[in-house]
């Protein structure tokens, strides 16, 4: 079972479907609830994999993280918006 970040969940679900198709009889369960839930569930043994869309905190150093993707964030402004710049 994987639990945690709703940002990571769609990618994890797709990877899970592909894994299931290669391994009949295996079920991959993806549950959301936020990065902290994923980290806490992995730490407590409630999830095999915790999904997080943030870096681990110093207090979470007993865990290992593996980056599977990076996302970009942008601000889109309509042409008629008078904002000339953002800082």
C-alpha cells in the first residue's frame, strides 16, 4: 500500500496499474491524505511506501527518500490584467 501526497497519487496509481498487469495477483492500493500522512504511515509500517511532495524534514532522517518526478509551478495572467511584473 502507498499513502500520502495527492500530488503524487495519480502517477503512483498509473505505475501501480502497470505493475499489476505484469504481476497478476498483486494489488497496488494508493491512498491519499497528504505528505505528512504518507511519511507517518511509512514510519509506522502502515504503508509500504509513503508519498510526499516535499523534502524530508531533519526530524524525518530515519527515512529514505527517492525522487520520482519534479513539477513546475507557474503563474498565468490574462492579457487584460494590468500587472506588469510580480516579485
